[in-house]
């Protein structure tokens, strides 16, 4: 007869398997995308920098086409403190950090870029500061001997988030909001670094959405704020297209408004696919079917846009004012319907 296995027996078996194992005190969260040539080197550097500190190396990879996840999984077969979270169909720096933090039981957390742009040698000092009672510790390039042209500055600072270095703190405290990878923007690649900076305008916009959400204490979700930012840009696109159609192409107002609405809808779809719904990003065939769905769902909003704008134009004669009011109606309507029907 088979006897049930007790918790004590499981603990004893685990202890017998690895007598030298110690639970990690620090979880190093490493968001990654196309970093197969850097993750191994980063792990070696962290092993040296954190000598004597039990830590786990958690790589959260957004299904990198260069095979980063496979490299990390191979490392995990050789090193017991390495783990890979291989995300399929989800993408984004902030969600990667959150997922990595949620996967660990370590009492202290650190976030570091995978592209070797941060100075990992200060993590032991940052850990000591956190263990001594600091809730959040941030390595910054703008203190002491640090510069924006290199890695994180040697002296870690116990300060609010910001600045461009590794971030760490106690689990009891809310982790600092993730910042765009790359910290200080483009810079000369040090020897041994096998990639370029990920800093780009899209990441900056995502980060601004995170900051705005934090300032509102989560009342306005990041997705809504990003969609609003995209909608704001869509108004400028709409007005520019309206001017182009009316003054350059010579269209009448109705056709000019229709043209401008279609252009703004297309750019809004593309930007929302990249920013607002980056974790549900539509690719390949789904991109085009999603675009058609976006057009279909927003067609009612477009009709309301045109009818209201035309009526306002007929009453006031204000070409740009009428176009602006119609475009504003489309922004509000599009948010309410596309989050349900296009990016399900």
C-alpha cells in the first residue's frame, strides 16, 4: 500500500539533495529582449559582485527572436539560482518587472537591465543599505563620480526613483516604477557589450504613462492614459490631414473630414497597438484583421464625428473648430469600444 508523503519527508529529501542550498535573500529581476549574448556575462558579473549573498537571477524574457530564453534555460540547468520566465504573447518592460517580482519569495528585490548598461558592482552596497532599513535604494549616474556617459555611479543613493541605475529595495515597500531601459540614452558601447541601447521614443511615452498613473495613485490606469496620449496625437494628425485635404487637395469640407478621420484612425490604431496594448500586440495577419475590426467598430463614431462636424461647420462656418469637435468625439468613442472589440 502506498503511504502519503509528509511535508517533513519532502523537506528532508530536499535537504539531502543539496546540503549547501540557502534560500535567496535577494531576487535580481532582469527584463530582457534579444539579449542572448549578454545574459551569461551579466550572471557572471553578478555572481562576482554578490559573492556571499544568496541571490536568484530571474530573467523575464518577452519571447526574444534571438533565443534569449533558450540560453537562460540552459543556464538554469547548470546553475540552481537561475530562472527563466518565458513570456508568450505578452510584452512590456513594466509588466515584465511586475511578473518577475511576483514570481520570487526573496525579501529583497533588485531590477537591472540585461544589456550591461548598469554597474552591477554596486548591488552589494545597495543590498546592505536596504538590509539596514532603507525602503528603496537607487543607483544613479548623477551623484558622486557618476556620469550620464557610463554605467551607474559607484555611490548608491537612498532616494525616490529616478536617475538611471539599478533599483532595489525591500519587498514590504512598493517597488519603484520601472524606467525605460538604457537609463541615460544612447552612449558609446563599452567593450564586451553585444547590443545597442533600447532607448526609443515609444519606451519614453510608455514611461510617461506609468508616471502619470503613479501620480493619480492608480485611479487612472496606464492603459487609459496611454490611449488618451495617443488620442491627443490623433487630433493633431486629424487637423493636419484636414488642412492638407482642404487647402492642398481642394476637397470640400465633408470629404476633407472623411479623409482626416480615416488617417487619424489608422495612426491611432498603429500607436495603440505599439503602446496602449503592447501586451496584446497584434502581428501578422492579426494586425490587418485588427485594423479592419478597428475601422468597423469605429465607423459609428466616424459617422457621428462627420455629422456633428458638418452641422457645426454649417452653423458657424468655423472649418478647424468643427473639425476639432468631430475629432474629439472620435477619441472618446474609440477608447470605449476598441478595448472591448479590437484588443480582446
